[in-house]
């Protein structure tokens, strides 16, 4: 019983982090219908930025997360202006080409700069453990899971309860109409890219506290993000939140009760089954 | 336009004679192999606009069956080729019915999920060699093993298959099916309202695409002599087909061949130039070129060709329609 | 027309870039091809091995009288080939079997290498060795341990490294010796990653230990790219085995040690099957959490002044890191190959093959802890052997077998400082 609880808590904490980096992907995917193949590599960039902040500035968790968020926000907007804006209205396949190229570029730039060797965050601030009743969790996992949940909720609130958010959604709904209302779609879309990248960066910094860092780490995270986004419904942040938590939970329980090799089988099979029943994903309020 | 086609055919037939050295012969053969799989993907992903990221499952079926025939019964791998195509069509039938209810990205994601599912299952299936993979004959016992020392024989086999595939595609392009698929691509709902039996024709496209992708997989196995879950069913196998077709121009007859003719030498030279240094510069170079191409010509290289260099572009090259976004 | 233009333009680029270079003069360098995964997931291991082989070439090409027990070290170049130097042609196969074949073919036909060395992942070694076999060029396997690589009836493939059954025998012997040391162990769990390496090695260990009377309470295969390993650790915690054996790559080994600490789990013995545990990143990232872990290794730095110590100094000077077992086995493979080429006295592949077949090196002529090098009919080194080491501080010190012991075994696994 205690073990079962341990499995569930661990799965949910990891799922919260999945939810955070997937929420960025779902935002731009749903809003602009652009598939970002480089999203996992944005997370990787966040991890390395956090690493540099710790090594150079001896930064604490709040600072290195902030650094990763700020720099990736800038990077996200730059990617929008430099790349996405130019291919966005083109055929879907050229978007795929461009973000795939970007993914390779990011991944192997990291490879060049940091070499292929694995590193971990040299921090001791979050290395302890916390007892939640009978359940033991790492402080880092707890902080990361909690922060991710709050930030994902914050992202949802930003989109639904602020003027800025409604402007972003308005552009997503109907670009022309939004322009007539005096909204500048370019700025809103750049903002959305910045937010998405920042979410990925924060997620990267949070994951780095309990995970290893390597140039290719984004690859497996990207597949998770794709599944979470489709599972939850493209463009739905609450959908990503629910799907992220659900996938974390399913992975943990199936890994424990069925076998670690089959956890992805369960996730993918469930995903295909859900799409069969609900072709628009769990919360597919298509934007 | 016929003389151009004839010239292309003559060039293709003569290429291995004009180029010396077995490494270059191999590069030429690989170009054709990649062109076959990308052209097969193109029928569904390009013409019908159903962007699949899971074609590795068909490729893998085609690669695994000949290897299985060899490892189980020591029979010639070629005997497994029809089996591979049959398995591939079986998967397509099971997959096509439910997933074609899905639109746009949901379809793409479902194909990734199914392909990954199959990869993991095969990776744990002892009959199929599990994680270790299966091997073909290392040295040919008879001609039927199709194990040649040089790559020229493979080149001509691949050329024959590619010619057949492109011939079928060209015929399809001009037939009713071609019009239906283009209608589906530019908007399925609209196509349906015009009386196009969309579901049925998408399935036809899937079957044709799956059969030839499986054939490409079989040819891969025969040439490489080895397949494991990553090289036969990995997501990169699927992604390569998409990238090659998109680069050359998806939904055009010769786009995938052009994409392969550019990308494969680029990959190989990039690796020769930068690979030995071990800095990952190969991929930086490769990624950079892909970005530049996508920025300057969203319709693929064939569109550049057609617009800038051959304004009178032939009928056989298809119209420069480009792909509109699905959904 | 246009298409032919494109194809020929592309081919012209390829020709211009990698066209054959004219060979030159007397005592022309002897070219050896090195195929490693220098990018992709195994990039770190491939790069470390590449550096090790380069140090090996340095040892052969320059005079190193301080390591005169190693063949060819004392003299500069290959004496029987007029002092010819060895030139390495390194290629990246990215972990892709097809690219491995292409690069092997290019090295053979364009660069005219006389022998090849590689290729880390067994899948690539499988596929690429067929090219060497068909072209009649010797291939030295320094580290791929899948049993099937040799024994396919190939004439041109040789392997110096120990393989799965050798590892299993070492673990069984070690556990037996623990009993005589007063630490009897009964129950074992094997945790293996589920690609070719983990599956075949993990299965081999399971079989051997069960046969030798140990109770294998669990064998847990898992996917090395997974994001979380707590399910596996919780399973171990439930089964309470005395010994846990990991057959793991780097990323997952790091995660296991981190998760051990998070979940407060310490079995009596933790054994890592080389690979991930031997990656220098393992010690720098989680060394503090894995004190007392046992690792398989045929490499030991040795005492200051010893040959292995000098070799490690050279490697350190080049990379800033200590030599690890995987890279060391590749360097050893290279040195054996270089010695055979020298004994052949020619760059004729058939002569090199004959020299390889006749190889008979004694332990003192090796840098790795093998019992010697002698190939059987399949090309496998029958004298391949391995030590077991233990992590103390930031060093792996040899603790088994008794004959090679540098330091007495610390018992039990301590993990981290409380």
C-alpha cells in the first residue's frame, strides 16, 4: 500500500513537469498550427543555461530558473521573427523542415559547446529528501513538481483572465478580425513563442535539479510532449495539464506493476485508444 | 516532354558507369533506396496530404520479413519480400480504418504512437531477434540471396523498383484517383461535399504507399544485411522519408527523388568532412542547410527549379501547387 | 536533363570533397581506419575511445622507452616497415548500421586503409564488419561485446575484448570469493537496459548465476532513455536482493544512483557492468552517491612509474580525464593490431591477417588486464579477462581477483555520506 502510494506520488510529480513543458508546445501548436520539433531542445537549452548559471554565478534555484526563463523567452521570440514568421503561412511540410533543422542545430551546437559528456547540476540546495507521511520524495522532485503545477496554472490564467491573454487568443481565433480590432498579431505570436520557450526553459531548469544533462536529452522529452499535447487536445493548456499528470501517473504505475519496458506501450496504446473515442483529444476545444 | 524523360532515364542508367569507385556506387544506390521510400511516403503524405510520421512501421515490416525468412529457415531473403508487403498491408488495413477518422496533426501523432508501439513490441519479441535484431546472409550462397560485393547490382535493382513506383504514381496522378487525392488534400470536408469518397481513396493511397514502403524496407535489408528495432522501425526512419520528400517537393512526382539526390550526398559529404572531428559539426551543417532551404522555398526544391529555372515546367512534373495546411 | 545535372552536381561535390589523396614516398604511413559513434547518443563513449586510439598511435609512432614492455612502444614507428608511422583515419558512424557500412567502404576503397577498428555499438559492428569481410580487410573489434559478432564464419574479424560469458564468469567467481571473505550472499537481482547490450549480457549473467546456485530474484529490463527509474528501484526495494547487478548505459546509471539516494535504498553489493559505470561522467556526477560500488574493468591505472600509469598520463594530457575501461579496451585492440601489422612486415591484408592469426601476447605485453591475446578459429581472444574494481573516493581501485588486488574490498556498499 505504501509502495503504491510512493509510485503514485512519484508519477504525479514527474507528470507535473511534463505538463509544464507540454503547455508551451500546445500553446503554439494550437495557436499557430505549427509543429515545433525543437521543443525538446528548448528544454535541453534550459537545462544547460541553468547549469551555466550555477557554475558561473553560483546561482540558487530561483535565480537559475529565472535566468533560463528570461533567456529562452528572448530566444523564443527571436525564433519567431527569424524563422517561424517566414514559414508559418507556407505549407505544413516546410514548417516541419524548418523546426526539424532548428532542432538539429540546437542539439549539436550544445554538443559542440558542452561536448557529449553528461553533467549534472552541482547544487546541494535541493539534494535532500522530504517525508510526506509514509512517502519519501526528493526535495528537488517536490519543488519541481509543485512549481511546474503552479506555473502551468499560471499560464492558463494568463491566457484566460488577462487582457494580454485574450489578445493572444483572439489572434489564434481569427488573425484578420484581431487585426481589425487593433491587435498586432505579429507581436502576439512572438509573445506566444516567447512564453512557450520560457515554459520549456523553466521546465528544463527544474528537471536539471534531479536529472542528468546531455545534448540529446531533449529527444525523449519531445516525444512525451507530443503525446501529452495530442492527448490533451491541441491548444488546450488545461488539457496538457491533465494529460501530463495522467501520463506521469500511467508511466509510473505501469512501470512498477507491468514492467519498465512496457510503460511506453501502455501510454501509446491508451493514447491511440483515446483518439479512437475522442478524435479531438481529451480537452480538444480547438482554438 | 518525352525526350526529357528519356534523357533522365538514360542518365540514371548510365550513372554508375560514369562514376567510378564502389563508395560512390553505394552512395548512388542509397540515393535510389531513399528515393523509393520517400516516393512511397509521398503518395499518402504528399498527394493525399495525410502527413504520416509512422511509415517506419511499413519499412520495418518489409525489412524484418526477409530477415526472418532467412534466420528461421535459411531461405533466400527475397522469399520474404512478398511476406513483408503482405504484413505491411495488414498493418495498413488495421491502422487505416480507425486513424483516418483523425484530422491533421492528430493523424500524424497517432501514426507516431502506433509506430513506436510496434518498435517497442518488436524490441521485446524473441522471434524477431528482440533488441539484437536479425541478420541476412553475410556472404551470398546463391544468386537468390542477392548479396553482392559491389553496389552496382543494387543500384539497378533499386532503379527498376523506383521506375515502377514512379510509373504507377504518374498514372495515378492523371487518373481519377489523382484528382480525388488532390481534392482531399486541399480540404477533406469540401471534397466530400463534392461527392469524393474520401475515406476509401485515402485507404487506397495508404495501401499503395505501405506496399512500396515495405518494398523499400526489404531492399534495405537485402543491401545492408542487418536490421534491428532502431534501424528498421526507429522514428528517424519515418522522419527521413518526410524530410526528403518535403525538401524535394511533396506531392510532386520527382520531388522525393530530387530530395534524396541532394540530401544523401549532403549527409555523406557532411559526415566525411566534419564527422571525424567528433564535434557534431555534421549535424550543425545539415540542420543549417535544412533551415535555409525551408526559409527560401517552402514548396521544396522542385518549386525553385520550376519557377526560376524552367518556367515551362513539363506536365510530368506536376503543377506547382504546394501543400496547403491541413485542417 | 535537369535531374542529371543535379545528380552529377551532387556527385561532383562528393568527388571534390573526398576524392582519393595520392600516396607519397618511401615508408608511407600505414593507414588504419577507426569507426566510432562520434555523435548521437553514444557520442561521449565514441569520442573517448577515439582519443584513446589516438594516444595508442602516439605510443607506436613515437619512442617511449619508459613503456618498453608494450610491443612497438620503445621504437618510433613500425620497425619492420622501415619505421613507417601509423596514420589514423577516423570516421563517425552516428550509431547507424547503414552509415557504418558506408564509412567502412569509403575508408577501404577511398582511403585505402589496411585495417579497421571499431565500432562500439554491436549493431554497427555487425553490419559494418560484413563490408570488411567482403573486401578482405582485417577488422579489429576492441570493445563490442555481443557474442554473435565472432562465430559467423568470418575470416577477417578479430576481437580482443572479453565478452558476455567472460563477464558472467567473473561475477560468479567474485560472489563465491565473497563467501570465503565472510560475506555470504544468496540472492541477486539483475537490472538491464533493453537494447542488444543489456539484453544479451543481462541474460548471460542470469543464466550463469542461476547455474552456480544463486537465487536470481528478479531480472528487470528497462529502456535506457526513460525519464524515471524509481519503479525499478522500488521493485528492488521490495525484493531485497543481497546483490544488484546493473547492465546500464551512462544516463540511466546516473539516474539509478540518484534514485537510490532519494528512496534511501542500499543493497549489500552494487555491481555495474562497465559501460555506464565506467563512463568518467559517472564519477563526476554521482561518484559521491556510489561509494563502494563494484565495476567490471580490465583497466587499472597502476602505481606511479608503471606503464599503465604513463599511458594514463598521456591520455590525461590529451583529454584532461582519466582513461576508462571501454576506451582502454579500444586502445588495446589498436595496439594488438599495430603489432600484427609490424610482424606482417607488409601492408598486404592477407599478410596482416596471417599475423593476427599467429598473435600470441603475454599479459606483461598488454596494458589491459587480460591473461594474454590469442585468437581462436572464430577470431575471439581466448585469453580475454576482466578485473573487478571498487569506487573509493573518485578512483576505481582493483579489488578482485586476489592476484591483481590493489586494495582490500570495502564491505558493504556505502553509497553516500549520511
